[in-house]
C-alpha cells in the first residue's frame, strides 16, 4: 500500500465514530505483529524511539532525523497506519 492510500485510510479511521486502540510498535517486526493481530493503527512514541534507536532512556536527545528514519523503517514493513508522538525534546 502506498503512503497516500495509508494516509487516507488513517484519516477515515480518525473521522469514524468508534474508539480505536492502537498497538504499540517500536520496530518493523512489532509493526508486522500488530498488523497480523488486527490492529488498524500503530502507536510510536518518542520515548519508545529513544529506547529502540539509542538503547537509552528518554533523557538523551534523539534527533528528528533518527526518529524519522525509524518511522520510515516501520512503515516500509507493512500497511499499518502509524500514529506518531514526537516529544518536544526530540528536536
């Protein structure tokens, strides 16, 4: 699925009238697992990114480039729409 179709599907989910519980994802494999389990949306947070990319707590600054690269790797792994939370410390 291309990224435009994925965005349109995500907007449709957000515009819907039901509560959607995202699966917490942190790498491409966890995104594939969440998708296989039936999650419509994955959640990737800055605190999770710091742990998976740097192997350190959220106190160490992760660059926006590193964050975006991990998001890109996750999105390439499948068709799961991804909700991303970039904390202010990420910049």
